[in-house]
C-alpha cells in the first residue's frame, strides 16, 4: 500500500510474517508459580547438542500444523490470536454502544460495523472506486497524471514512488520530505529479475492475476493486454530499484536536493504539480533516497504512452482497493497474494481481517480502549526494572570491551545514557477529531483514515519534532528502536502474560522479555544504528580503527547466517539480516549477564532436571517455535531483514560459551562451532 508513511523506525523486533517472542507457562506440581519451560513442547529424544531447535520445540512442531488460513504458525500467532480476541471484544462493544458522534467509540465501532457488512459491500460493488477510474480514463497529459498520483497517495493508493515526511537523518531536530522508490506489485525487485524456476512461476501467476483482476473490475474491455504492459513497466522500475541489501545503507540514500535541482534532474516527472496537489506549496530542500530510480521514472514518462500509464494506474487502484470491495475481487486478490506468495489455503475469518483493518485505520483510538482492559501498571513497573538492569549490563559491557578505544567507548556510553524509553502507551493520545467515519462505506472510511494519516504527516513540515509520537499502537505485540529519536519502545501488548509473567521463572523471563529488551538496545549499536549519535543524527562517531574492528567481528555473523540453508535452493542472506542478527546476539548476551546478576545470593534451583542456565537457553529457543509453508519461507528469506526463526533460535546461542557449558557441547557435535568462527560484538 502506497504511499507508505515511512516512520524511520530502524530495527523493529520483527516484520510482518516474522513471529515475535512468546512463552507458554505451565504450573509447577504442588506450586502456584508458573514455570517458563514448556516441557510438553520439547522433543527429549533429540539431543540438544545435535539440534537444539528440535530439542526445545520438536513436540510442539509436530502437534501444531499450520491452519489453512495461515502462511506460518508459531508462538507469536498463538499469542496474536489471544490478543485479537480481546481487541475484537473491545471493538464489538464499541460497535454496540451507539456512542455519541465524534467520540473514539463511535469511530471505532462504526468502522468495524461497516467493514463487517458484506451485504452492503456486494450491493456497492465497484461504485466506491468509480470516480477514480473515471479520472484515470480522462487523463490527457503528464501534469494531470502527476496530480492524480498525488490524489492517490493522499488516500493510500500506491503509484510509482513513495513520499514520506520524517526527521532529517543528519539534522534530527527538523522534519524533511523524502522521495522513495516504490510502485511494484510484487514483494521485491528480485521477483522481477531473478531467473530461477520459482521466480518464473510467480511472474506467470502474477500475469494471470492481473488479467483476472481487470476482468472482475470490468476493465478488460477498455484496456487490452494489461498484464503485459504492467509487468514491463514494473520490471523497468524494479531494475532501477536498490536491492534490499543496498537499502540498509542510509548514507547512500541521503541525497539532498534543492527545489531547483530536483526539477532540473527529473523534468519529465512534473513534481511541482504533484506537490501542489498534496498540499506542499514550498519546498526548499528534500531528500531523494534513490536517484537512479527517479531517473528511470523520469525517462519512463517519455518512453511509455499515456494509455500505458492509464493501464498502470488502473492496476494501482484496483490492487489497493481489492480487499475493500466485493467478494470476487477480494478472493482473487487472496488467491495470489495469500496462496501463491505465502501458501495460505483460505482467507482468515472476516472478523479477524476487519480487526486488523480497524487497528490499522484507528490504531491509537483502539489503543485507548485497549489499555483500559488489558494494561497492567505492575507489568510496566517490572519491565522498567528489567530495562534498568539491561542498561546497567550494557554500560558494563561497553566499558569492558577490549577491542574498542576509550574515545569511541565514551561516545558509545554517551549515546547509551541518552536512550529514551516508552513503555505501555503514549503520554499524549492522537487526536482523531478531524477523521470522519460513517456507516455508509467501508472503502470510504478506509480512504478517510488514509487521508487523515497523510494530512497529519504533511502538517509536520516546519513544526518541532514531536518526541511523544509512537510508531505503533499499544495493542501491537512488538517492540522497536528508533535511531532518530534514540528511543526504545515497548507497547502494552508485550508486557502481559503469557509473553511476560511476573510469577514466571526468572530464567525464562530473562530469556524472553529480557532478550527483547537487550535486542532493542543493541539496535542502537548494530551496523546501522551505530552510525547514529545520541541525538539521532547520522554521523560517524567512531575512530577508523574501531569501525574496522567492529566490521571484522560482524563479518563472522554474516558468514554464520550465509551458511544456513532455508530451502534446497535458498540460503539466508547474512548481509540483509545482519542488523537483526547482531541485535539477537547482543540481546541474548546482555540478558544472560543480567540474569546471572539477578541470581547473586539466591539458591540455584533445578526444575524438571534443567539448570537455571539451561532454562534460560531453552526459553530463548521456545520463543522462536514456528512452522512455515515453503512459499512463505521463501518470501521471508528474499524480502525480510529477519532470519527465519529456527535459525534465530540457534544463531545467537552458538556464539556464547555459556551455551556450550550449559549443554556440554563439544567438538564434533552438530551445534558446535569452532571458537574462531564464533562472533562476539558487544
């Protein structure tokens, strides 16, 4: 969906389709406390020295096949199901409340209620997009087309490129406009370029899907051979796009242009008409993240006819609107994006899809209702204590590094001390008073929500940085680090059982939420985050020698994950996933040290025959239990900055000597990695 309002949140704990941590707790015999290690999930016939992931999760993997509606099924999915059920109750209560007009309950309730009314959807058919289809048909020239693209972007309809407004990477106290590559219907540029059989098959299916969608939208009689035109245009855009690995280099994407330079460099794009349409009337400077992409887009304004551009814009509109219109379009859309690309066999229940849609449209409005029901101040207090513990350990680790100079250490410590933390929910809720939500149309409500978000983003230009703003809603089971604000954020949904439980065994709480906290802190010092200073500016605060030593250490992480084979013909990309793998390693390392500190003066108790150290690592591995469909796994490896979960479960531990000691892993064991190959960064 474009334009994606890109919040510069580097290193979310996970991305869509990548399960987050989860822990299942069981009652101790004769005790009201809860144990962290789920013994029933383990396969004790497997030796931990041979396959630690199967040892920790084997029985669960066998007994939890992927539901037909899902592309993956793991611990996170179980947790999300429980969370969604609670959110559903909250939203349905709002829908039944007949709340006063303009209140958040009215808007949340009406959005969901209309979204669930499939009779109304079928009756409306294609009417919700009829005006926009007519606007495409009436296009005469490039200037008008750029105005229409501006209109599309305002309403969340992706086309050609992306615009977002956020902090200047090198002047973090100011907002600036970014232009970004986009405009593809397939998940990534490589889907258009790679020549393996799987990629060829997906492209063939994509062509069929486009033609079928044009038929269902009644456009095949107007535009001939749409799929051939679209695949040719999108392939041109894909070839000019940066790779996923290149997109990890923020310095290469920091290309500042004046207004005059922009128009001189890309004269055919008629960007002034676009900016006027979206309400940006005065641009002195902006950042073009991928100049080569915009150079190609500029050339395409001349190399493709207006009729071809009309075909492309039809596709952008139909593709975006499909899941908000009638059942035939929604089903066909799922057949490709759900079944072909991820392997899911059937759509999720409508209420689940519409809970997701409501959360997306009205995240903090739902969040206000959610924290009334689900948030525990005690959980916030305890998680805050764990953050304190992990920060203290991190300070000790940085101070004690034998490979880093004192000059760089002091700057690292300055950055660490400047970390901001956000726990639970925002101190200042988002104001939804300007957002109109009615009972007439799901598509219109969704469009209004997109326009509200877009206008809110545009209004940031020229204003002070809003340091209170959150990038995700309180009911989101996730966490993130934002380098431009130098902050770690933990929403309410992650600070409750079963993910975090104050009564659970400390070993597992440190292995789960403790490692999450450490993971997010480490993102401030991974290969990307370490290039930002304490106030969020992209700047080099390292000595050249220290950076060289850092790169030597992280290369071991790259090599380690490059050697993991996800499918017969596909390895993990160690460079693409480097930041997340560094964060896992740092998070687990810090959590282990913090846990050991917590044991000072306490009895070291074995539970079910597992030592505290063993429970810590088993807990870590169990949070990553997941079953994948091959299609979904392939998509993850090709597009996601996170490694597949079964490699995350063993990746970080096999770099820690404490893991080898806990399970007596020796040379010759499958889990053993030579000392020289093990990575230690922070």
